[in-house]
C-alpha cells in the first residue's frame, strides 16, 4: 500500500473541481494534473491513487493517461525537454536542435540521462511555429533557439538543480 | 430487439438492395437487414453492447449520404435506400479488410480462434488476394491479462468489445485500450488483472484470436470438435451452452444466445466446471457389495429389489436428474406399496447480479423446479424431511439414491440417514460418502451426458443433450439404465427414447401439457401453468 | 473603409491582458450592449446576419450553428470553447489567450447570452501552460468584478466559466474528441449524429466554437452585422489572424482582413521568403490543407477562394517552403504527425496513417519504388470518407497533393536513392534499416 495523498491544498482544489462539472469523471484530467504536480509524476501508484479517490476503475485511468502525451509519466527526468519536430520547426532546423541536445546530454530522443536530470523527446507542433525552432522545458517555452541557447539553457538547469530547485 | 418484437412499433418503408422492404421503426440498418436475411459483416458491433462504430467493416451505400455509412449505427428511415453490394459498399469493405490485415500477423495456423474468427472468415470474402504491404508489421504486447486470459496484442483489432463488456456487462472495468493510433492495444492496469465472475465472455466476443482462454489454449482446433447444444448445470439460471468436445472429452463450453435466460453470456464458474467429468472418483462401472459386476447383473439386482422392497421403498432424488428421470422415479414409486420420495439439494449460495442484467442464481443446481413439477412442490421440502425421518428411524428397507452432483459435498445428516436403510442402490457420478457401504453402485451421468429437459429458476424448460456421439457410451444414460431396470422388473414394456418418455410425462403432468421435445424451441419455453412456491416458503433445503 | 485591427492593436503593451487595460480600451462594452439591448433570439439572428464563420478549421457559419441548439429543452446547455489549437502551423489562439483573455471572456458572455447557456468550458491544450495561467487569472478578475458569476455585469444572468486543460492530443481539437476528453475519457471523437448542438457535452446540447471565432463577437456587437460584413469578402467576412511560419523573413501572427492575397501576406507583411530565396510551396491552412505550389499562391486567403484553388483556409496556419525544401522530407514530417496523432479508433485511419508514413519514409530513405506513388494514392482513397472524424481525410490531403504537385521530386528520390536532405543529414542511414 502506498501512502500517497493529496495535500490539503490539492484536496481543496480537487473538491472545488468537483463543483465545476456535472459529472465526476470529467474531473479526471484536472485531478491527474494535481497528482502530477503533487507527486512529481504519474506512475502506477499515482494513477491508482487518483482512481481510488475518484471511485473509477484504475484501468480507465490507465487508458486515459496513456492516450495523452503531455502527462509526466514515471521515469521522466527533472528537466523534460520536448523538442517540437513538426513541419514549421523542421523547416527552421529543429532536427539540428534535437541532434545537438541529444549529443550534449549523451542520450537518444525519448531517453533520460542516467542521473535522472534530463529527459528529451520529440513532440508534435507546440503552437509556437513562428518562433521556430523551439522546445518546451517543463512548463516553459524556449523560442527562436540557437545551438548556443541550448547550451546555456542546459547549464542553467544544472545550476538550478545544484541549488535544489526542480521545475 | 424490442422494436422488432413489439407489434405496436410502426413500420418504415425503405429499400434494401433494390427491394422495397418494411421494418419496424428504430432499428439500425444492420439489424433490419439481418431480420431480412441480408447479412452485413461486423467486428465491433455486438447486440449486447453499446455501439462503438469503430471498425467500419459494416459500411454500406446510402442514398442519404455521399460517403458510405456504417450500418451498425445508422437507423432506417422512410425512403432510405441502402446498397450492401454496390461498388461503393464493396470497395469500402475491401478497404477496411485491407487495413485490418496489413499489420495482422500470419498466425491462423497457430491461433486458437482459427475456424471461428471473423477476420479469417471475412478475409476470404473481402480480403485482398495479395498483400500490398511491404513494410514491417507493428509489434504489440503478448501477455497475461489475468488468471484465465492472455492477450496476443498483434492480433487485436481494437474493436473494444472486450472493454465495453467489462464496463457495461460485468461492471468491473478491468480492461482498457492503452496508447493511441496503431499502438493501441487492450491491457489491464498493471496491478489489477481481469478477474471477474464473467471474464470468460470477453474471449468469446473477441472477434479475433487476441483474447485467449488459458483453459482452452492449444487444446483443439475448432473445426475438429463435436458441438452439442445443452444447458449449464452450475446453477438454476440454466445458461444455454454449446458443449464442444473432441474424442469424447469436453474441451470447452461456450454460451449460446438465449435472450430469456443468459443473453449471450455465461459465468466462469459454469464455464470452466467440466473437469469433474474426468475426476478420479468418477464411477465408471457397476459394483455390488463393493465388487465389480456386469451392468446387467446390477440392473437385475435392482429390479428384484423393486419387485420386493422388503418394506418401505425410499427414493432420494437430487436436482440434477432430468424431468424425464423424475417421471420414471414417480412410476417406480407408484408401483410400490409403500414408497417415500424425497429430495436433497446442495446448499444455496448468494445470487450475483451484474449491470448488464445478467444474474448468477444463488441456487446451485439446475433442475429443482423441473423435479418439483413432476414429483410435487414439496419434494425438496417436507417430503424430503419425511424421507429422512423415516430413514433415521430405520423404517426404510430399500433406498435408491440419485447422487449426480458434480461436487458432492456430503450433507452429514443425510449421509448418516441413508446408511440406516437396509439396502441401498446409488446412481452416482462420483464415489464418496454417498456410495460408501452401498449394496449397489451404478454409474450416473453428468448433466452434460444426460438427454432430457431441465427447468431453470424461472420455470423455463430447456433441453439438455449428451455431448457423446449417439451410441458411443450408452452406459452413462441414467434414463436408459432406469428403463432397463423397470423393464426387468416388469414395470415398463420396453425402453424408449428420452423424447418418448417426455411425451408420456407431458400427457399426465399438467405443467408439461402441450410440450414436446420436438416442438420445444431452441431457447426453451416456460412450463405452462406451473407456479413454483416462492423461494424460502417451503421448497428450501431441509 | 479602412481596416481596423481588433485582436492585435494593443499587443505592444505588456499589460494588455489585464482587466484594467481591457476596460480602458472599451472592453466589455459589447457584452453590456448584448445583455442590455438584445433579446437572445435576435442576437442569434444578428450573428447569422454578420456571416461570421468558424475560425477553427471547418468555417461553419456560427449563427447557424447556434440556431441548431434546441430552444425548449429540460437539459442544461453548454458552450465548449475550442482552445486545443494543435493544427501544425497554427498559433493564433495562443496569442489571443495569452494577450487578450478578456476579449475571449467577453465573447463567451455574448455567446452564452444568445444561446441561453450558463456554463462554459474553455478546453485548452495542455502544453499552453502560460495561456492557461493567463485565462485562469482573467477569469478570477472577472468573477471578482462581477463580470462572471451569478449576476453577469449586473444583469439577471448567471454564467460560469471553467478552464480545462488538455494533456497532449491533436485529436482533442476535433469537436467531439474535445468533448469526450472534457468528460474525462480518452479523447476519441464520437459518432455523428447526434451532433453536439443536440447531444454534446454530458449528453446535453452544446455549442463548440473556436477561440478566435468567439473573440470576434465583441466587435460584432460594436459595429453591428452590417458593418462586420463589409470587412473582406461577403461570404466569409471579418478580421482574421494569419499564422505565418516556415521560410519567411518575419514569421508571426498577422491580423488582416479576410481575403488578403497570399503573396501579399508573404512578401509585404512577412518580409518575403527568407535568405532571398524563391518560393516553392505554401500550405495555406494548417498541415491538413492541400499544399499549393508557388504558381498557385496568387490567391485570396478566404474560405471560398482557397476552396476554389483546391485547398482550404482551415486554421489559417500558413507554412511557407523555400526552393531548397525537400518535399519528400516535408511530407514525411507531415505523415509522421498524423500517424502519431490518429486516435486509433477507426481501422482506416489507425492503419492508413501508419502505412502512409512507412511508405514515405521508405522513399525518403532510399528504398522507394515507383509503384509506391500509386500506392499512396489508393491508400488515401481507401481512407477518405470512411471514418468517424476527418483526421483520416486530413492525413490524405497532404499525401495526395504533395505527391501530385511535386511528383518529379518524389520520382527523383526513388530513382536516386532517397531524399537529398536525408542524405546530407544521415549519410549513414540512407539505404539502411527502415526505422531509424
Ligand atoms: C482533426 C481535427 C482537429 C481539429 N483541431 C481543431 C483545433 O485545434 N481548434 C479548433 O478550434 N478547431 C479544430 N478542429 C475543428 C473543430 O472540429 C470544430 O469544427 C471547431 O472547433 C468549431 O468551431 P468554429 O465553428 O468556431 O470553427 C479540428 C477538426 C479536426 C477534424
Ligand atoms: S482484444 Fe479482441 S475484443 Fe478486445 S479490442 Fe482487441 S480484438 Fe476487440
Ligand atoms: S450463471 Fe449459472 S447457469 Fe449460467 S453459466 Fe453460470 S453457473 Fe452456469
Ligand atoms: S478518423 Fe482517425 S482520429 Fe478520427 S476518430 Fe477515426 S481513428 Fe480517430
Ligand atoms: S511546428 Fe513547431 S511549434 Fe508548430
Ligand atoms: S460493425 Fe459497424 S462499425 Fe464496426
């Protein structure tokens, strides 16, 4: 048994959400977002917790979580770099950007560094095509990137991590 | 369904393949066409589940749409014109078949579904002759989903029937589709296997060989098996089943549709409960005072006992005997000067109901009602009580016991009581407490080896049939043995078929009036005019 | 009449997303007017008269859609604002939500008043964290000031708005996919009929409109249907946000009247094709639209004109490609997108999108065969018009138009061992395994 539990604040938010929808299951996506924020990722115990909390079958939660690509699944690094690789970005060098990041971190696309600090993946259009190439780093967009920018951002992450900050 | 059967439903005029037709309003094109004997292929549609409309194989041409429409979800309407065999309809179907097959493994030779696989069947009719797919096929997981079920993901066509079953019928929701696009495949939550009392049905409704039952895996090729329509004896629901056997061994049970009884389903307890047929304790030969004897000897001995019971004749029946057998019991009793007939039945369990309006009966035997309809409503009640009291007081000289229970859980009081009879003959499925010390033991037939009728908890009379090939194993037909005994005893002129015995029964027993084996519908019929006592009033176990 | 920008004039101001700023520049006047002066039915007629058409992709007349919602019903009604914006090349809604959130809220009030809705959801794609925060903050301000809640702007009308985050799935932009996702399920489109206006969110009548569509309403209130209709072509009028990306000097969001000429957009507004190169092709309306070759680009950017040119305005995501672009590689990128994003329900889409990507991949990586081009053609044929939603069609359109309009390039790739771009980038992979 895991002892996962929403914080008081998280629980308040969850209960407020329940008042915003006529049907309980509609709260699933927002509830998963709370879980993501509070527990850091959505692994097996986290999904199970949300399922039990909401009284829906864990399989349903599992089907939902795996349908979407933007949830933080278990094993994602502290810093998740999601490189847009769709057409507009590709036309302006997203491939070089992705290659550079991978080389820099010593991992392939879709992998996480051994120390668990970075994950990097290719994602589809992030709706920032006019600032290509770009990536999303955790919640934030980094736009009009050059390879030098990438080096700097990665260094910043490492510094932030050394200071104990995460997201 | 209800639209089709309700005479009040207005009719709609529409055109099917150029023919003006009429169908009850509200039906889907698929259902209406089916009722008119035009079959349209389907994968994701299942009459017992909500409509998903995802496989697209059922597309037809409609005068109301530029694109082909799916017949499993579109409803018929006045003036609608549907073509199921036009170039557009055929091309749409061929397209779907081609897409279904491009990533499908070439597994038929090793797939347990082969022979009853919709994909295999349709691919003969609608599939491409030669694959145009030169790419690598996608790979999806093969794994255990639960104690009884595996998934071969590469075969899954993502029709979601199984997921809908667990959501809508069993209400247990263990299955889901994970991932999306062509990575989609059925799975369970990693720590919650599929394990519910109706789980086995998902294997039946999987249109392909993606869901595989561990119990049946690699056991037999479908087309080699002998298939017998019968009824499950696991409980008083009496689910209609097809018993599939090979070389005299049952390989699996699958449900048969019966909207009045089990719809399309059956429970796992019933489904997987046939191994007792091969149990070590199975009685296979007659014994007299513990020594094997020829059948004829045993029959003759029993006939003599009946001719001269030496006092009171007791007959203890169980709810596994057929109505026909019960009728012969009554004949025996009526010829004796002093006879007591009583019944014993296994303890009741609790009924289980599911959201899909399926119930497993709390009564764990198939034919209490049928036996009562023949032998009297109190046979398992006060009559049973009277028999036991007489036994306990040593007042019964000759006792015949029917011990056809698949799982004899000896009822101590009864076991003690029957031992007090001076002579005891047992028709036994299995050796054990009931047969111990019996003067005569005669092999009994299991419910899947009987030929006759059972009445379920609603009083619906249904046919049970032996899965053995005719003439194969006559030794196991209780009805024939009983008749042999009666003939020797001079109580019946000759042995008749089960159907003929039923005719006699129907002539004399009011609840059976007007019924016959040959006119009994495949889905059975209610016993006319038989109103069983409410459960718990009198008929309950002693 | 000179064109007045309504979405973007204040973007230079860092505070333009605040309520204070919005009200200072005339904000919420349209909603006040609607609540004060307009009967709901008359308001629907006015929106019909304005000829406002959906900006989400399909271009359906907004007032007509509202008219489908049953007037007499015991059920609640909902508005679901489509802010999923995931069509490749499209980013206008993000700008509107990050910078002009109150304009959207005002539009929502007007829509809900017209249709008799008391509960609206904004379904915003999960990646748009910043826009989400802006919307949440704007709603909080609006509740705080009595603009939302039990008495909207002091009128006897209650309205709640809930901002709902998606979680990464293009298909949740398709209206019924969005509704299923909002209901907490896998975001798979539903069978139609029933249409959302009759049976949508939670089984109730539901209006689905795009962010930009809704953001037009305050302006229609301000200048009236007559005035609105005079902007751009009569059949699809109004101010319009064009998202230009790819090989132009100045990519960005451009607010111009409906029907601006595509070449004018590229050359005059966006500084022309970058690096002084020549134009090769343009996808005018998000990646689902048929590609236009350079010689087809002298076209007005409105619904009818682009349809006449064999493409569509779609989401107005204009993706510009210069003469050095490898069209095989570009198509491979687009096919990868649809393969990745197909929800996987319908057989033709689930299997077809993957098949198309695999074929184009083979061509790009030097394993193509000439018959592959016909195969692409017939695979598309077998996908189009046979599925629950039109994602399958959206995948087929670029596959068709790229291979038809740039056939020589595909043939060249097939005959010369693959795409020059791939060869340059991965000399080691050409002719190697299929999935690299
Ligand atoms: C695959 C697919 C993706 C779509 N994505 C979006 C989207 O991201 N945003 C959007 O507003 N409409 C999108 N649409 C169109 C919506 O289905 C719908 O037509 C639109 O939201 C209606 O709003 P409108 O009438 O205001 O344009 C998409 C449609 C399809 C088929
Ligand atoms: S496992 Fe079978 S029933 Fe379930 S979705 Fe796949 S093909 Fe359909
Ligand atoms: S419900 Fe009863 S009759 Fe039906 S399968 Fe189960 S045990 Fe057999
Ligand atoms: S067409 Fe594709 S995306 Fe649309 S519902 Fe079908 S499988 Fe899903
Ligand atoms: S293509 Fe990269 S953000 Fe749109
Ligand atoms: S049977 Fe109709 S779509 Fe599957």
